[in-house]
């Protein structure tokens, strides 16, 4: 009885522990989901504000907003393309490592551009615009290069796979069509061979008359006077 109680207590503890573990996992997943939603919402709001500034304001503020918008759009598209491609192509993991290094420079530039939006000295900020445009262009160009290379690689693999699949389908289709013609072709060939054999038999008999039948070994030899 005591052993049964101990076993029951252990089972109860295991169930409680499993329930607590699942609860923690569920809470953590929900928390991460909420955090992703908040981050995505914040990005959407910031992008909307940047678009409004780039279109609605002229001068330094509008130029800075456009640089940030170009930078964020390119980096986000490249990150998505590389992340999705790496799931099916392991060789893109190295590209992801390079992109992470590029993202550090992009993040640093985005923070600087955001800070300059609040800078009251517009004259000095305007003097820095050429250098800021050059830095933004370098990062965007590198991100675009990685993204398009990944897309070209995926497209090439898709085209190669489609070509191989089309060739296999053509071979299979040809085999199926040969299988469908085979009974009729064999029947026609057999009928032609039989007709040819029937046509040549009378000619062979006329040219080669049948030889006298060979007597069986047990037959007596015929007497000469019985032959006429």
C-alpha cells in the first residue's frame, strides 16, 4: 500500500511538473508573439511617419527621412529574402553572416540619421548630407547585391529543376505512348508475316516436288515385280 502511494505521488508530481513546463512554454511563446507584434507595429508607424516626412517636408528633414526610408526598406527586404532562402539552401548561411555585419553598419547609420532629424542646426546637418547619402548608398547597394544574388540563385535552381522535370515527363510520356502502340504494332507485324508465309509455300512446293516417303524401318522391301 505504501509503495502504491509513493508511485501515485511521483506520478502526480510528474503531471504537475509537466503542466508547469507547458504553461511556461506557452507563456513564453505568447510573450514572444506579443513582442513581435509590438515591434512590427512600431516599424509600421515609423515607416509611415518617414514617408510622410519625405513627401510632406522639403529641405534637410525631408532628405534625412528619405535616406532612412531607403535604408530600412532595402535592409528589411534583404533580410527576408536571405532568411527564406537559407531554409532551403544552406549555402546562404554565409550570406546571412555577411548581412548581419552589414546590418550593424545600417543600424548605426539609422540611429545617426534619426538623431540628425532633431538637430536644430540645419546648416551643419545640410553640410553632412553628401556624406550621409554616400554611406546610405553603399549600404543599400551591398544589401541589394546580396538580395538579388540570392534571388538569382533560387531562380536558377528552380529553372534547372523545371528543365529536369520536363525532360523526365517527356521521356515518361514517350514510354506511355510506345506502350499503347505496342499491341497493335505486334499484331500487324504477325499478320503480315503469316500472309507472306502463306504466299511462298505453293511456290516452294512447285519448285521442289516432294521426295518419296522414306519407308519405316519395320516395313518389308517391295518386290521388283510389284512396281509398275
